[in-house]
C-alpha cells in the first residue's frame, strides 16, 4: 500500500463544555480533540471515555507496512499500557485502524503537553481503494464473423466505495462505456483480425484494468454443402464449408414446396471445428431435404 503524508495537526484540551476545537484533527471519519486524560472522536462523542474513546478506533505501535500483522487495542491501553503514558507516545510510530470503514492510518504524536496543555501529531492517509475488475464476456478465444457485434460484460467491484464507470477497449480503441451497474455494453468491430480486449473501471478517481481477453474476428465463408452420402452402416452424412469457431445449424424438412410452408426443423447446432465441417445422423427411409446456415453471433 502507498500512503500520502499530511500536515501537522494540533489539538487542545477540552473545556467543561467540550466543543470541536479549531485546532483538533478532522477528516472524513474522525475529529480528535483532547479531554482531560485522553482524546475522543468529536464527530461521534461528546467527551473522552476510558477504554472506549476515540470510538471506532484501535491502535498499535508500528508502521503502516506492518498493518496487517499488528495486534490492536483501544487508545487507553495503547497510551497507558503498550506505552508508559500519553507523553511517552511522542515520537512513536503508530497505526490507527478506523474499524467501521476498515481504513488504516499512520499517526505519530509530536507533542503532548502536561495538564491544561494540548497535543500535536502528523498522520498519513490511504488513497481510495483500487477497484477489482474481471472481463466476463466475451471469453478468451471467442470467434465472431465480421462485421462483429457482441456483448461486453464485466464484474466490477471496490471495497468501501462505488464503481462509477466501466469502459471497454479493443487495443487502444474504445468499444463503449457504461456508467450504471451491471456495466453492460454492446461492442462492434468491423474488420477481420485478432483483437485483445480489456475493460477499465474507475472508483473514487482510481482505475483498474482487467486481464486481457483475445478474440478473433473472421471474414465468413459462403456456406456450401457437399452431396449427402448414406454409408453401409446406415449413417447419413454431409459436409459443409465453415469458419472454425463460428456457429452453424443443420435443418431438415420432409416437404419442399414453393410457395407454401417449408416446416424446417433443427437437427443440430454446433461450433465448427474445421473447414469443411461434417454432420452425421442415422439414415431413415423418408425422403428429406437438408440445409445448413450460419448463426448470428
């Protein structure tokens, strides 16, 4: 994790009617003035309470590099148990965990005056969390016929924030952008060729890029069928020209009238693995007509 340093903060000892001091530390989550023997969170408390204040925090000695392995306690035990006394915490590197938000800050007190005095410290603040992103459609190795139109979907999330947009790319060319979850977009690529797709999501001004997915856009060949063959073991077979990776449907009808209903029914749908592609089914004693068509992406 990287953290950016902030300026010096100062606080004053609270008065009999405690109020938020101009010298206290304030950020999005905490506001720390001093009250008698300790500090408290003026954003949520009216005075210091032993073994509780500042609320929503836990403390440990160390640096942020070790935040995940530290043992934390409340400020009272940290200042008067882990360390001998509040004045002895001056110059000590500490980590504060804002529990509800799951944010870790570094704190180092630079002064702690005696009774009636104030205190000062420096801190560092975490940048917004990095979002997480996975491109879920199309899948790696997908094949499309040019001009291609296809669904782009992704799983986008971030801890402690909101993903505000997801943009999809083929190389450096934008395929579209969505600002509302689930961030679905219809992408279009006009020219045949291999393409590397990525998605980029943004949350709190921080962006993340998905792992790339490679697709192939091909110029579709005209579908032509060979003459069907019935083998000696009673199998009917035919072959047809195809682009490997594209989907085709084989249909049959028992009547072929013009004009009139054709009553075509699908026998099989498949993704071609070769060119030509073959189809085999048990032969029947019925006269039938067959056709093959390429399905849209």
